[in-house]
C-alpha cells in the first residue's frame, strides 16, 4: 500500500488539501507513494512560521548550525543506496546516477556545515581618521526555495544547506513530479533538530504554492531552478515587490570538437554530456559543434556508441539511459526531433519511442546531423536525449557558433591544442567551461551558474553561495 507523506509546517507534519500520486516513469503501473498537496492557506502558514522563527534562528550559534548541517549530511550519506533507489525510481535516472546524486547532496550539507564556521567579515581603514569600518554579512530572512524535477535531491540540497547555514529560514517547494526525494530529504532535515519554523516543506502545485511564495512580501528572497518560461514569469512578479532573486534556468550548451581532438575523449564527452541522465540536465551538451576534418569520424564513432547504449528501467542493472520523466516531456522531445528534421537536419540515430517489458517513457538516444545553428532545434532547450551536430570549418567559426545562443550555462571543448583550449576558456560566454570533459557534471564546492538567459542573480554553491544567502552590512564606529 502506498504511504501517505505529509507537509512539514511550523514543526508539524500536516496533511494537505489533497494528494498527488508519484509515478515511476520506468514502470507506469508502479505508484511510489501519495504525497500531500498544500493549498494557499497552508503555504501562507509555512511562510508565517518561517517569519516567526527567523529572529531566534538568525542569531543562533554557529556551532549548533554546523553540527546540524553536518548531521544531515552524514544521515544522507548513510542512506545513499536507499535514497538513490527512490530517486531513480521516481525520476528515471539510472541507479548509479541516483546514488551519485544523493551522495552529492550529503557532501553539500557537510560542506555547508563547515561554511557555517567560516563566515568572515572585513575591517577596512576609514578615510576619516579614528573611524573604524566593518563589513559583515547577515542572514537575508525567509528564503523561498522552488526546485525542478531533474535533480530532485541535489538541487534542493544546494539551496537549503546554504540558506540554513547562514541563518535564514526556509520554505521549500519541490517539483510536483518528484515529491519522494524531497520528502525524504525533509525527513532527514527534521530529524536533525532544527527549531520549529526554521525549515518548512510545502509540496504542491507551482500555480498555488509557488505563486504564494512569489507574491508574499514575507518571503525576502527566492531561489528558483526550472524552466525559462516559469523563471521569467516568476521574476517579473518577484521583482515588482523587490524580492532578492536567484534563477537557474535552461541551457543550450555547446560542445566543440576540433580536428586535433582525441576521438575517444570526444565521443565519451558527447555520450556523457548529451545522453546520460536521459539528457535531462540543464548542462547537457545539445549542440555538438564539430570541425570539418574530424566531423565524419566523430559522427560514425558516436553513432556506433549510441547503438550500444542500453535504454531500460532506471533500476535495472546495466541500464545506461533510463526513461524520459513523463509523457509531456516525451512529447516535447519528439516534437523537437520532428522540428529538427522539418528544418533540414538528418536523423542519424534514434528518434523513436522504445517498447520495454514494463510500460514507461522510453526514447532512443537521438542524433541529428547536418544541423545549423539557426534551427529551432539548435536554439531552444529540448531537455531530452537529443543532440544536434553542427559542422563548422575551423576553430574561429566554432567559437562564434558556440556563443551564438540566448543561453550561457556551460560550454565544452575537446582538443589537444593548449592554444585553443586557453583561448576558448576566455572567449566562451558561458558561466562554466570544460576542456576535455563533459559539459555536465560539476563539483559541489565551487560556483555553479551561467550567463545570458540561463541564470539571473548570484552564483550557487561553494563559498560563492554566501552572495545570495547573506546580505552585507557596513558599520562605522568612532570609538
Ligand atoms: P520543470 O518542468 O523543469 O520542473 P518548471 O519551471 O515547470 O520546470 O518548474 C520548476 C518549479 O517551478 C517547480 O517546482 C514548479 O512547481 C514551479 N512552478 C511552476 N509554476 C510556477 C509559478 N507560477 N510560480 C512559482 N513556481 C512555479
């Protein structure tokens, strides 16, 4: 029997106004559980509880915060196999990917446990003799955290951990498709003993709970990861009331392959970057920009590799690519494959829905060749296991095409030329640049984020997270 999972508001587990069913995309007959869905009133109560908890929590001792965050990290790591299995079951990434993501979430909490002890200020000489100037960082207040389905535990972790670390209170609204990992994370956080109201879980609809958080003046800041359309709409409303904002949205990430590339590295970066996690990563390599001298060899080798990838149940041993997350995402992927073909690209591999013993949203890894950078399939985020090869004549054209996009999250180059690698690191208009590495897959202790339409506001993760999760104060003293 499916378990009922409640919301956590003001230190209590509460039923919502209705329930959602969490369905396994690898096996549509498998209902993972039933999860509370909050109404507007419950969202309001959570915001009120966070507000009420803020004065005490924002002035609480850093050793306690450090201990609690570290305990959350340890508890997650101790349960990584179990939670990774749940994650793979509800989101559809493979079991090793699911366990890896859970481990990352654990490490993030432990990292911010340490950061709680390291928040430093500055003492700066004043231009006025005898006056002292101090620059310090303080908590922001109540943070609304709105997350997507594609990293159901790591993204919540990299927002919640720094929020709590620096003395903020949290109202957390996970994506509707993945309440399981969010609930499990909340359960671990609650057991670490944060005072009531400091952390609140409000599962529910974006149009209800997300809207309530966006509109409410008691929410000082919103950290959002999701689609461009939702992010833009949310930003307009949040900025109208001067909320502090951090948005992580889409990508249309280029991976450049130069003539002098090691072919094996190029193929493995493309397979990993474009197809692992079913291509459902904002850092996925969806544009493979390949110079003429290696183009045909690269396409042949990549196509051969795609033919060997096993697409199946995310939990089955040996699966390389799990299912697409749901029916509407599958439709979007197929629509874009059709758009690409309609615009003149060639379907070099895949493109079809796959039947498996269990009914799920299985899509073959898909490669379009002969694409141009002007095609919609090269300009708009697809968010599936679909990549386009764009042939260019040389490095200069490759860089120009790589940067010719509305997005700027991640960019990669595969080359043995130090000159080109060094130049690309400077010339790329992306927030993150990878040399001989996949565009997706980043460390947990360094800044994450992009430029242009991909991101808005300060970087996430690592020490740089303090930019968003604290506010600066400048104090002058004449002793
Ligand atoms: P994705 O499909 O990648 O998860 P979305 O942008 O649809 O991207 O969703 C990201 C998050 O934003 C989810 O938690 C979703 O519930 C939430 N959301 C959706 N609509 C709104 C809205 N109008 N206001 C605030 N949050 C929203």
